[in-house]
C-alpha cells in the first residue's frame, strides 16, 4: 500500500483544516496579540519624550541716520535686517560672545531649549522647544535677551520690540498615543498567530474524502457516512442505530448504500466473517459494525454481531441491553458448548448479538485459544454473515490476531481525525497478515471536504453534534485510557 498524493492545493480542505486546528491552538494568536501589544506599549511609554513649544514675535528696528530716515527706506532696511538676523542667529548664539553673555547673565553657556528664528517681513518669529514647558519659555526669553548684543559684531546695532508675547505652554506638541500604537502591534501579533495556525493547517495530513482513501489504501471505498446531529436538550433516543426512529434519513440511506457496495464485495470474494476495525479510538468503528449488521439483517440474512473487544464489551450498552449475557470471554473460559443460547436477540431486528459482561485481563491468551477457532466455525453454521467488532488496530494487536479467523476486513476512517501516516501504518500491518480488504468507510464526513457530497452540516435548530465514534479507553467509566495522546476526545454517547 503506497501513499500517493498527486492533487494540488485544495482551499476547501485547507479551510476545513484551519477551522479544526483553530480551537486547539487559539491560545497562540491570543498570546501573541497580548505580548505584541504589551511590548509595544512598554517600548513607546519608555521611549516617549514630551516636547513643548513656545513662540513669540518681535519687530526688528535697524539703527539708521536721520538723513535717510524715510518711511519706505526704513521698511526696506528693517526687512533686510530681519532676514540677515535670522540667517546669522545660529552663529551669533554659538559664538564666544554669545556664550559669554549667557554665562554672565544666567550662569550657563547654553540655552535650556532649542531656539530658532525665521523672518517674516520686518518681524522675527522665535520658536523654542524643550522637554518641559518652563525650559521652553525660559530658553526663548534668554535667547531674545542675549541675541541683540551678541549680533552687534556681525550686523551692527539693532533692537527687538515685542509684537506677540510668549505664553507658557500647557500641553506637549507630541501627545502620547500609546493605545493606537499598541493596538496596531496587537493586531500584528494576532495575524502572526493565525499565520502559524494556517501553516499547521496547510501541512495537516489527514483523510478528507473517498479519493484520499483510495489513494492511501488502494482499496475500494464502500461509502461515506455523514455526521449525525440531534436536537439539544431533548430526552429522545440519541443512539446512532438504524433501529432508532429519530435517526436522520440521510445517515440511513448512506448506510444502506454501504451495505449495497459491501454485498457486491461479499459476493465477489465469498466472504462470510467480516472484521471491522480502525486506526485509533473515536472513529466510530463499533457503531458502524452494529449498523452494518442491522443493515444486512434488514435484507433477511441471518446475521451475528460479535463483540471481540475483550478489554471492554461495549456493544451491549450500545443496544441498550441490560440483562446479563455471555460473550466470548465466558464461552472460552468456561469451555461452554451452548453457543446458540449465548446469542442475544436484538429488539426490532433479526440480528443476534454475542457480547458478554466479563472482560479479559490478558486478551492475547483468549485470542490464541483453539476454542476461539471452534466458536468461529460454529458461528458459520448459525449465520449467513458474522460481523466482528475489534479494538483499534493502530493501538493493539488484537485485530491482527483475529485476522486469521475472518474472511475479510472493513477499515473505518473518521474524516480529518487521524494522520494519514498512522492509517497507512495500521492498514499496512493488517495487510501483512494477508487479510483481505473488502473496502473502507469514511465516517462523519462533512460536505465541504468529502468528494461525493455524502456529508452534511447540521440542520438549523440542532444545538450540538452527536458523536458516534468509538470512544475507546476515554473517561473514568472505562478506567485508565490507553488511546493515542493528543487526539480529540469523543463526545458524549460515543461508542
């Protein structure tokens, strides 16, 4: 059995994988969102430095003689002086004279603010910036006080007259915006987390449709069974059995389609004892075993359903049988010959069930007993078909041990539940036992990713999904679990 994958990217499969992966990894984008947002907030708050700005306007008066004291000439000289003063201001304030004047008047050689000036007609507009309002205000006044005397050596005499007085600022010109910056980075973290989940979804290799099964196992796909949903908060029968009148018609028809395909395989391969197994718990193997037996019984065949899970007899509970019964463990241990008396009739069907109350501490001893072969041969005389429900073959060797007593195998795979490599390894192990594969069944199929469209979403008004997986080894009811670590826990009533 070689695994082949010649198909390209399928968006529906990717989106389905993404939605399935998201609930299990939703903590990652939320964690990155919080971390990115907090780190950005801390960074911005730590590096934030407020900046306060003060400005004042002064009129420039150039010193001139009375012989040229005409109004037009005076305006021109004042405007020219303002332009020259603005250009030479930095040099005047950084000169030795400028620093000397600052030390003499204020005891410091530098201004407490960054002060600049620009000309506007005959005006000089001084602007001061500092990290505190007072420094900006003081720095501007210190510059205006020193500049006329410091600039004499460059431009000669001039005077500055206040036109618009400076006002102490009350708020910074760069108000902090911690929230907006943090939100942007938080969204970036969220996107990064979702991108990581998308990466995992892209490389999530599970079975999605019948084409996947055929490519993976190289055996015919007998059919796809849809996911079953019942109305929430109702006390109605929630068993996923063909005998349940509340069961959705789509599931019933899909199961009959599986029976039709199985009949063709049984006729072609002349098989009578059929083993049903899966890779891991929770894939719906036991429920499919029961429904296949019921479907074969519907057509008038004598059918016996055998519970070969000697660690946990679950088929009795599935059919709601309360009275004490005997199964393989009792028949083999007690060397009893009354096999026909041990077969329990199933209400509403001609099906008979062999499932007991006891479990085996060492199932391998029972499976290797010669008594098991004689029981199987005896069952052939009582039945037209025998459906054997076994533990998952990917975890236990029971199915491989039983394969020598059966005529064919049906392999159950739950959609998007187990890695393709695990399915391939488990089926390959059974194939090495030279058991004949009658076909495989894709269980709990959803329309969006199943190629044939057998799958369905829940109808409106249905509050929760009803799982009909196997549920092997999960929960306190059956003791310590021995299922695969990290697999999705089956829902309530899964068998």
